[in-house]
């Protein structure tokens, strides 16, 4: 919707940093998709009369946020001044323009009908933070993230899975709910050899390892393909935005290369196996206090995976993450 609307907009008839050509995100909405005088995309949110910004303007290399600005806006039939919050792309680099339009889709849905400056700023700062993360070093690689996204895209309850998915990729487990946790391990090796930390396999009471093997094959998919597929399944704009945030936070500046990496979704889904963590070979203590952050590789080919019916009986998170295709 945002991308398509932006593509229909001409440039504003006059220049200026506060001049925009706009179209409402939806009929009667206070949120506008906009094109500025540099032909770059922006989102404008009309604020309540007399609104005062709760935060300072933020200008990064590729994105800018102005929490309250008096702007000249024009559409097909009129031109007027309006007090708006503005978030705008500041670069013509195609990948960043695409990222802005992707993430703006969720932001627009979250902002529809919201006119208080503090609430508007809270949503728009998430987009700014995402662009900031896109300049940082990667936290993890494409393979592990691809496996997590594949599991979400194929599972019985993607929305529940997303609510339980880590917001920060440095958290101990990938999915956590109450007393359950699921850690996803993805490998492109020819065997189920995974790298784990001792802390990951030691708790909580119900802990599963989801093992996925990736390579070439049918239904070749990239990170972006999986994100798009999950978006179709999920009706929550907040969860859709979370997906984009976790992807960029995980990959950092390497997100730009992720679109070129593809694995076969069908064979990867068929390779999925669940293992009870306490049955997985592991190191046992006690260990001297001088030793910490213990990590090692474990081979799971000789371990017995759980039947899917057994996984579904272990709790709501485990049940939610089992694949729809095996029903």
C-alpha cells in the first residue's frame, strides 16, 4: 500500500524542505504517504492542534525525524499548511528506499488515528532505530536467522510464535514463553552438527532444540521472501514491524547482502527435527568459577528426535512451532 501510493505521487510543485506531495494512507486517515522535493519518500502524521513535540528532531545519514513541523502539503486538488510529524528517507540508495517503504507499511497502520505527539513519536522512533541498527556490525549470520524465519513461516501459529520470538538476537533462547523455550539451530553442513552454549541447553524446565538443515533445493527463498510470506499470515502491524526490527538488528549492515542468500525452503522444512535439550549430549559440571561462557559443537545425528505429536503435547509454544504441513 505505501509503496504503491508513493509511486503514484508526483513531486511537489515547489521546492523546500517542508513541502510535500501527499496522499492519505487510507480514506480519511490522518497519516499521509508523501514525496518530498528531493523525490524521496516520507510519512506524515497530522497532529492535534497545538501539539508540542516530546522529543528532539533526529537526523541520521539516511533517515530523519521531525516530531512536529509546520509543512506545506499538496494533493491533487488543494494545498494547505498542516502541523505534522515527519519521518523521511534522506538517501536515494535503492536498498534504503526499499527498506523505508517496507517498514513504513507497518508504521502507517500503527499510526492511523493517533494524533498525540508522544504516541506518534514513539512509533516513528522505532523506524529511526531500525535505520541506526542497519549501520552496525552484524550480531549473527544469515543462516541462523533464515532458520528462525522459516520455522515461523511454516508453523501452526505464526502470531503466537512472533510474540514469543526474541526482540534481541543476543537473548539466550530464540523463543520463550512462561516455562517453555525453543532454541533453533540451523546448519548448512551435511550433518546435524550445531554449536550451542552450555547455558542454552541447561534451562528452563521445558527446553527444545529445533534442528534445521539448509542447502539448495525446491522453493528457494531469501530472508526477504520469508519475511514477506510471514507478513501475509500475520494481521498485527506491530508484529510485522517486529520482524523487520529483528532482521536488521541481527544482520546489521550485512542486511543489504541477505537478499542474495537463498536456501531451499521445502527440504529445510522436511529436515526439521525437535530434540529435548536434556537428552542432547552435553558437558557436565561442576566447573571451576574461572571457566564461563562454555560453548561447544554437538552432533545430533545419533540422538532420537521427538515425534511431532509429542512436541505438540509439551506446551503452547512447542505446539505453536510445529509445522502446519505435518498435520
